[in-house]
């Protein structure tokens, strides 16, 4: 069972990094205490993982045939990639890291021609459409909810609504995160037959929750401050649009990046308000993350498999 | 718990405003007594104005403390802190006017009494309009915005009154030092409406920020 440690580590890193996307705004603005935010994140991540996490676990676990050893190498490669890129302060997606690593394993095992091109195309298209989809959802939410919220005249009601909204969207965001990203942590081991899907969902969910509780403060504050530059309604729309996007991808069984969904949602707010919310540097970093994360993870898994296998 | 704290901030700001409004009421009485020549009673009212300023200051400090604990949307937090400072400025100015009368004891020729009264009354009217706009903010930000605009109109009237009175002062045969002293008093009295306008501008700003 110690094989699972690499998956647990990946889940911990994921929780530490991505809790910021759901409660960053609430915490930095002081509306939600850090303690409450991480406890809610942990609860809803586990709930999302256990309830719907198996939908994406299938995609990661059965992308290619995995043995216990290759599952370990894939998860380890993804974990190293995530750690390395976080150290280099580069944007990183665990979904892209684990799938990149699994593709690397598949290339070594079955060659280029053996790659499941249908599944791969679906996944890559989903990655491209994550920020785009989030942008569309964010734009529609901003216009639709904005119309309704503008009808609320009182500052007191507006403030209550925003506060409740931040709590509810944060919980939904955590649920979506758990349901979608839990596959990245233990999916490969489910594919290798070490554990059952529901066990994978539970172990992965708990490890993400522990990551959020123990190590998310720093990222939460930096991401939260960036999103908090938006007005509270826009920040709420960003979190909600990101959560809806990620949740929709859970339904089609593809793990995607919550951070990239947030970037798309923020860009759409800029478009709706006629202001620039995303600069070229940020876009460049997203593109860099898209390309470098799966490439690095794939290269690592190939390297590890060839040298150890 | 969260909602209770936010309600507490609003209550404390409202309390600060009410105390300043009460202080302005006593300022009006003090000026009236001074103009009637009852300087002893005016001194007593001066002390009351000072006490009201201290109480308003305490309410402000309490509200600031609660606000710093982070129970407000960050978008409005700074505005509310600024607003409390602006309300405090009005209370300070009321205190300065009664102190001016108490320390400098200026001789005010009776033909100007009515205009002095009017400037003080209009200043208080400006503050009361601001107070109403603050109360509207909770229920309807658009109404608060329109109401805050009324303060501007009153402030313009006060400006006109001030200019007219100062012109009369400087056209009179009084000593230059006396003219300057009276001008200073008139300007001080006019500050009440100026500062109320600043506070009302903050209400307008909060209302605009609330729009999506």
C-alpha cells in the first residue's frame, strides 16, 4: 500500500495549491476566516470526491493499461513535475501532469501508434476549452446575475448576499474540485487494480483535504489578493464560473485545471466590464503551463520507466 | 455571528452620526445664546458640544475597531473608514466654532446676527441631509445617491451667504483686525456644510461602487 504515498503526496500538493481558487477571495477579504475556509474546503472536497469522483477516475485509471509499478511511476512523475514547477513558481495543473505522465508510460509500453488517440484528443480538447468554457460561463453569469443583483437596491441586502454567495460558491467550488481532481491522485492505482474506485476517491479526497488544511495559506492569500482586485460580485462570478466549468467536465469524466478555469473566468469579466483583467504575461504563463506540464511529466515518466523498468 | 458584527458597525456609525447631529443642535443653541449676549449660558453649551464630540469620537473608535476585524466587504471597508473620519471632521469643526466664540469672544454687530444664524442652520441642514442619505444607503443606494446630491445644493447656498456676509464685513467701517476675526468666524461656520458635503460625497461614492 505504500505505493499510494506518491498519490497521497500529489493530493496534498493539489489541496495546498487549489484551495485558493475556491476560498481565496473570501479569506483575503476577511469575510471568511482561514480556518473556516480550509475546513469547508476539506469537507466539500471529500464529499465531491466520494460522490462523483469515480467519473474522472475511470479516465485516468483506464487511459492505458497500467501495472502497479507503472502506476507508481506515473504518479511519481506527476508529483515531481508539480513540485518542480511550483518551486519554479510556474503555473501547474495536476490533471495535465498525471495525464502527461500516463501518456509517457503508454508511449514506452505501446509506442506512438498504441496511444488511445480518441481519448487523448478528447482530453486535450477539454484542456483547451477549460478557460474558454469558463470565460463563456463567467460572461453569461456576469450579465444574468448582474441584472438580478442590480435590482437589489439596499447595501445591507447586497452585502449579506455577497457574503452568503462567497460561502456557497466556495463550498460548490470545493465540491467540484474534489469530484474532478481526485482522479489525479489515486486514479492510476485504481487502474492498476490496487484499490477500488470508491477507495481511491476517499483516499484522494482526504489527501486533498489535508493539503488544504495544512499548507494552503500562502497560495490562498496570493491568489485571493489577485482575484480580490475585482469587485466582490465579479470575484464571486469568477469562483462560480470556475466551479461550474470544472463540475461540467466531471460529468464527461475529464480532469481539468481549476486555475485555468479561473483565468478564463477573470478574462471574461474584463470583457464584460470593458477593462483589462488579464495581461499578456499572464496569458503567456497559462500557455507555458499548458505545454510544459504534460511535456515535463511525460518526459519524466518515460525517463523513469526506461531507467528503472 | 458574521451578520451581527456587520450590523454592529452600521449601528456604531449611525450612533456617531446621531451624536454629531446632537452636538450640532447644541452648537446652534450656543451660537444663538452668544448672539443674544448670554455668554455664560453659551459657555455651558460649549462644554456640552465638546462632550458630544468626545462621545462621537468614542463611537467612531469602536466602529473602526469592529471594521478592522474584517466584517465588511473590502470594497466598502475603506470607504466606511473614510466616512467615519469625515463625520468626525464635522464634530471637530463644531467644537472649533464654540471654542472660537469662547476664546476670542468676537464682537458681532447685530445686523449680521440673522445671516450668522442662517449659515449655522444651513450647515446643520446639510449635515441632516447627509444623515438621511446614510440611513437610505442601507435600504436603497440609488435613493441615497440622489439624497446626497441635495447636500451640494445647500452647501452652495451657504457659500453664497458666506460671500455676501464677508463682503458686508469688509465694506464696513470696522478695524481690519475685527473684520478678519469676523471673516474667520464666518468661514468656520461655513465649514459645517463643506464637511457635510465631503461626507455626502462618500455616500455617493459607495452608491456608485455598489452598481455592477
